[in-house]
């Protein structure tokens, strides 16, 4: 079972804050639609631009889209991530 499956089993007290993908952005977008994260990160900036152009929203706010190593680092340190 992966982390998303664990969160589903834990129930409504838990939420996905961020998701990332190296190349399968179609799957990432499916997961973003389902889990409504605040932020997603992809490796390729062109893919990030394509996703940003879609104007996606999550929980009533624009979906934050990051890219590259810097984007992954931002995702790992996202402010609303429990520490």
C-alpha cells in the first residue's frame, strides 16, 4: 500500500498537502483531482507551465505548481505540512 492508500484508510482527519511526479503528469493530475493537495511538483518546467495553464483549483484556492529540484525542495518544506 502506498501513502495515498494509508491516508484514505486513516479517514477525514488526514489530508494530502502535496504530490509530486517525475514524468507521469496525467496520473499526477488524476491524483490531484482526487486528493486536492495545496501544491504539486513536477520535474520538468514545461510540464509545470502546461499544468499552470489549466488554472486548476484545490479546496477553493489555486493549485500551486512547482518544478525541478527547487520545486521538490519547496514541496518538502511546504508551510502547512505537519512537522
